[in-house]
């Protein structure tokens, strides 16, 4: 098939490798002509994934009309907060009926919409949509280390098509009917990953990290169910699987950003030192807004928000969490 990848970050780079390995024809579109020209010349994503080569057959363009010329499927790989502004340029060139697969993991600020909800708005609801998510560290996949993912869509046929397109000997894709849960899992785990990084920076220990992941998963599932997701989804690849990977991997940018904050850097300094977009920072605002809107208690998210945006120190945030009123563990899932 002819597949167009929108975005030039780490996951779009890896997706071009997976799809090419499966015999598909890939075109990568980027917003900035100079960056696309550099990728085409070097055949390497030196900014986001240095040392990883693009397959020779991958084509590059910054021309909006050319991006969709002959495309049979689109992978939208730009960060969540860039979807709407990017599609102001892209939308009128995207043919109705062309399937779009989102690889973004976040929630849009102000609207609190998931990536496929934003795509539905900017395309006028004319295109079938899916979300691809899971515990996917790009560099490991580029090295053909075994990884898994899940694809969710309201259209079972589209989910199966994406599963077939992306499944290789080193990348196994499952289908899931719960689009809400798959997208929320991918977004909310980034907030917990920032907290995990802060703990690493403070050298808080393994017991503390285990407590965070366990209680963080409770928060994720609690909000997800309130928004219409299936609780079981958060026990799967897009929930627990992605949460564990993002919270422990040294390559995870949300965890690495949090670690810098935990070591004493300011939020601005930690962001400036990160080449990639740290999706969890913006997502923290959206998640807390959703929690308040739906009356869902999310103390870890609230603590991360206090550290990032309210000037609270990590130690004060931890103390606040530990001094909350005692509760029964089983009741927390209700």
C-alpha cells in the first residue's frame, strides 16, 4: 500500500522502517521544508533518533498536496498539541474516506479532546479513524527488538488492516475495540511517567516507584471508566504495558524530563534540555481539567500539576500524597 506518514519524530521514523520492511511504499511529510530536506539528504533522523537510517525507498516531502497524492492510508505522527494547527494546512487536501491512524499520545489543551476526536473535528468527520498505541520505545523497535502494540478503531475492518500493515517478526499488533481507553491509556501514562522520573531524580527507591505505578494505574483506570472506557483496557498494552515501559525506560522523554526536575532543575530548564516534545507536560493540564469536570479524584495528577505549574517542590508534593486520609484499597477502584 501507499502510506503517508505525517510528522518527522522518532515514532514516524520507526513506522517508516516497519512499513517498508513489510513491503509498503512510504512517504514522510514534515511541516518544515528545511528539516525534510535534511532528512532526505542524510537518510537519518539526527535530531530525534540519531544513528537510525531511513530505508532508501522512503520518500520525503513538505508539500501538502503531494503528501496525500496516491495515499491509501495516513499515519498521523505529530504531537497532540500540533494536530489542529497542522491540519489547518492539511485538511483541505485530505480526501474523504482516506483512513487516518493516530500515533499521538496526549489530550488537547482547552478542548480536552483525544487525538482522534481532534482529527474528527479538523477533517469534518469524513475519514475513518484509528489509534495505534502501546509500550513502544522507538530506538528499541528500530533495532528490531521485539515489541507489541494495540490498534483501536470504531471500524473493525480498519483495525484489522492496520494490524496487518504493521505486524512483523519483531512488532506484534493486537486489535482492541475500545478507542477511548486505548487513547486515554497512552495519554495519561505520560503524567505518571513524569512523576516516576521525579522520583528517580530524587533517588526515592524502588518501593516508592512501585507504589507510584500501582496507584497511578488506579487513577488512569478511574478516569477512563468515567469517560466511557473499558476497565480491562488499562490492564493491557495501552494501559499497564505502556505505563511500565514509560516509567522505567531511560529513553522515555517524559520520565527523563521528570528526572531532571527531581534533580533540581526548573521545569523550564528541563524542557529546554529535551529535544523532543514532552507530551505529558501539556497533558497534565488537560487530565486535571477532565478529572474536575467529571468529579474524579486524581491525587497523583494533581501533585504533578502542582510541581509543574504551581511552584510546589517535589518533596512537598510527596508529603501531601502520603498524608491523605487513609482508605481501603479495593474501594479506590470504585
